[in-house]
């Protein structure tokens, strides 16, 4: 090699080019990644906790609602058992004078019932309700199992029905007392109603009239129908009423009015069939 020792020792040293990626310390990368991972874990944990709390709250709400339903059903069953257990006493022969006194009380209750339902003022209905229904009274409606249980619910239902009916009037009625029974009768009602155009939906004991509102809402001519009620009395007050509707007159009216519009007539008849 033709290079003197001095030149060799003082030759320029080649510098190694640095990789730009090496400017970031690997340890800081690891810390940043770990923080991101921890934050994601915390977010997942918070979401799990939120979902768990929601499930627990939903379950609690369901149990509370179910408990209320069971308590109501239990009260109704107790009332029925009490009525049946007392039937042997009630069915014992009574004198004609006693029977006349009992019928007088029951007929007075029915007369008050009619006045209350014909009364548009909800407050007047409420004030008279305690003389008509027992505290544990129950009204069953139609064939779909609709029912209202308890005096307070009966009053609330009458108030709510004001959102469906512009008017509700019992025109006539006849009473048939059950043979060999002192506490049961069948009543045939003749009823006329006017339905509000914007009738409230899903009000108990009012089907199918809210559904008929688009066809007969605020009609100048009221809808006429028949209703049968099976009453059970206790000490002169109503403890059970089972209502069954006969809506054939409304069906006939629909067929006449919508003779030129078969679809509307069919829609009305469908509403009536659902309620039957």
C-alpha cells in the first residue's frame, strides 16, 4: 500500500448515516402504546358497567311491574274466593220482606250507575262511584280479557273515556234477576254514543270506538248499540260486572253509509269483529 503511516493515521473517517427512525426513542413508543391500550380497556370497562347497570335497572322495572300485576290479580282472586265462600250464606232462604229490601238497594245502585255514566262531568261520576261499586269491584269487557279492577281504576277509566266519547248515554235498560239467587242479575242496555274525531287510543273498556273515529268521528247522528251486563252485588254494591257488546247496528249503518265505498265498509266491519 503506497500510503505513508502519517497519512494513514490522519485519513478522514467515514461517518455512518443515522436512520431518521432512530430519533424517536423506543421506550416512549412503548409508553404511548401502553397508555392507548389502557384507555381502550378503561372505555370497555365503563361500557360493560353501563350495560350491566342498564340490565339490572330493566330487570328491576320488570319485577316491579310484575309484582304490581300479581298483587292486583291476587286481590281479584281473594275477592272471588270470598264471594264463593259466602255464597252458602247468601243462598239461604230469606223472607219476602228481606228480599224486597235487598232488591230496593240493588235497583237504587243500578239507577245511580245509569246517572253516573250519563254524566259528562268526571267529578260527579267520582263522587257517586263509592255508592255504586265496592272497593275491590271489577269490570270485564268483551271477549279479549280486557278488565279494570278496583274502585280507583274504574273512576280513572271513566275519566279517560272522555278522550274517546263526545257523549255517552244509556237510553233504556231491562233487568232480569237470576233465579234462586239474591245477588246476580242480567241487564240489557240500549246505548248511544258520539265518538270524538281525535279519539284517544288504547283506553280500556272503549274498544272499538277509537278505531271507528275516522269513519264516524263527531257524526251528527250518534252510534247506537246494545250491551249486556252480568252483575254480581255485595251488600247492595256492584263487585263484578261482565260486559258483552252487540255492535250489529253499527255494522248495518256502515253498510248503508258506505254502500258506494266497499273498502270503508269492510274496514268498519273489521274493527267491529276485532272488538267482538
